[in-house]
């Protein structure tokens, strides 16, 4: 039987692996970027680069679920290990309005401990999706709009967020992902930056789902963190690559232990 913590720690040290925390419509992703300075060797379930960070604080009660999903290209597929908790244990606060949470004393980097954390109020089942900032101008705007939905048509807070590009922080019962890069949009040429980035998609949020219907998560369980091991058929930017038999065999081992039968 595979040791979950060992597999995840190895993944933290694999620059070709990817991670995310979030829900269906609000997600924070952590990836390495080729050419960046090497990240520190992870001794715990934590990794930090200049672009973002991830930390898994606990594996208590976790059920790993390994699965493959189809890709539009017939010679490719996607592979995931979702770290799941029972529904009642996965529940977060589900705040539905902008809410100040105070200094982020649990931030992964000590330099961010004094920055102010705001729950965006997305009311998602298994993630409190937040922004974090030390920008006094942005803090003043956000404090003035506390208690309101960010999606109110006359709320200036969302526009201020998109202009200021604060850190995004996804909090779950297992840990957090932090994204330090700019928010994808007009300032980034309409695309998400390479490496750690976030997606907040209001149309998907309205579905109030914990995950895509394509993910075979067992009934009664909720994915709180997902790990994407190195692919046998595609690179870190989704490009085709020469088939990697070692990566293929490694994931088949994960499927054998943690796949859905």
C-alpha cells in the first residue's frame, strides 16, 4: 500500500506536477515554471516559489481518489489524485458577502503575516476564496463595501481588485494555495499567467457544485485538494511530448491503490 504523505511530498518536489484547491468555478492553481530558480526541497507538504505557494496542513480523514479523464485529443488524457473529505468535514464558512478576516497570520511566507485577508464571499462549499493585500487604498475600498456581494452591479470593489491584483488565497480544511501573480485579464493580455493562477467564473459558481461532473468522486465525499502528477503524454504547458513510460507506470500504481473500482 502506498504511503500518501510520501507520494505527496515527492509531488511537491516534482516541477512537472500541478496542484489546486477550490470548487467548481473558483480555483487556485499552483505550478512550477520552467527556468525559474529551483524551489526549496520540500521537507513537509509545502512548496513556495516567487509566483505562489501551497501548503497541506493535515491529511487526517483524507481519502485519496485517483482517476483519469478524457482529453479532446484522442492520444492524450488527464490524471488526478483528489484528496477528499466527507461532506460534513469538508465544509467551510460559505460566507456570501465580502468579509474582512484580519491579518493573515497563517500565511505561508512570514512577510505576508501582516497583510489583510478578505473573504470574497463566493459561498462555496469546500473553499473560502480570499484576497490578501497590504495596499491601503484597496483596503479602504474593500472595508467600505464589507457586507455586500462583490457581484452587485454598483459595487466598486471588484473593479478595484482587478486593478490592484492582490494575492489570492484559497483556504480549505486541508490547507491553502496562495497566488502572488497578477489576475488574468486586460493587464495580462486576456490570459492567465504561466504558473500559479486563479479562476473565478460566476456562471459555474451558480451551479453550486463541489467539482466537475467528469470527476468520479464517490458520493458523500468532497475534493479539497487535487494533485496532478507528471504526465506521460504532455508537458507542463499542455504541449505534446514523447511518451514517458516511467510517468505512465507511476500513475498506474496510484490507480491500483487509490482508483475507483
